[in-house]
C-alpha cells in the first residue's frame, strides 16, 4: 500500500502539477526524517558556490521554497542554516582565491 505522500505525488503528476509540496509529517503523524534530510542534502548538492551576481538570490529563493514546502520545519531550518553558512565560507574562499590570482 502506498503512503499518503506517494499517493499525493502520483495524483499531482497525473494532473501535471510538477513539484509536490512535501509534508514533513508521515501518514502516522511522525516526522518524515528521510524527506527532511533528503531535502537538505539536495539543496546543498544543487547549490555549489558560484561567483555570479545571481547566485545568492537564486539560493535564497530555493531555500525559501523548501521551507514553505516543509511548513517551516525547525529541524530542516537548522540544517539549511548550517548549509547556508557552509556555502558562505566556500564562497568567501573562492573570492579570496580570485583576488589573489
């Protein structure tokens, strides 16, 4: 039997709605930790630092979208905050390398 999230995803795909909103609560009322950690991992993977003017605007927009999709889940918020700080460190390092070249 499919979970409620899988049923919702299939219904949205059939209607052509594309991206689904992800509920961090599983069908039994417990948090869906795998979805939360997967969303954080995917966000980090999809946003390697770039020295482009639009980089931070795109990154912030995606971060906001993910938080809305997960109903402002506090665990996901903490994970994304740590990832954002990590991206900032990498970005600053890239800038320093570019300036010293």
